[in-house]
C-alpha cells in the first residue's frame, strides 16, 4: 500500500464523481402545475394540461410524421400537434395528460405542440376531463405582430 493505492492498480481513494455526489444533494422534484386551454399564450413553453380528444388524428400536409388532433377541456379547445409515433394514443373520448409541451405559431394560429421533449399519455382518474367547451377554439383565432 503506497499512498492509498493497492498493489495491482486498485485504489482506496474516492473518485471525483463520488466526492461530488456526496457533496451535492439530489434536486427536489416539484409537482407539475396544470393549466387550462384558455390560459395558453402564443409564447407559452413548458405547458402542462389535461385534454380530451375530440377528433381523430389527421396528417399534416407538409409533413409525413406529424399529426393534428382537436382536443380540449372545460375552458376551450386547441389543435394539438403530435408526432406519428405518439398519435396512436389519441383516440376520440380519451383524456390525455400533456406535459412540457409548447405553443407553436403556424401562419398566425396557435398549435399546442408535443415534440420529443414533451410527454403525452393517457390521464388517470384525477385528471379526467368531463366536458369540453367546443365553441371556443383558440386555434381558430389569428394573431398578428404589433
């Protein structure tokens, strides 16, 4: 044993990563805050919401891998853009839990986008959307720059 090293190259000294992990406590995770559709703004990022699917996914004209789904809650509805691999979960009447989505402006209209960093899955009983306000579609409102 010379200077903390054993014969054969093994070491009894802690590695740098072990020292850092011991000194820095793990981050405390917060519960996500869910919002309603009518609270969405054109610059919204990190959107967490519960949505009920109103229409089956349809292909986006400009892309082979994107689908658009009309979904909403009791405050309004929005067009949800999802990738083809995540569109399988979007069945009419299903309540979805969407986390870390963002709003994308397409030709002045809002779309709630679920990209590769966002999560979309079927909601449990606590997030069940009972009714949907179909007459208030925020994706049908055109925004202009001022």
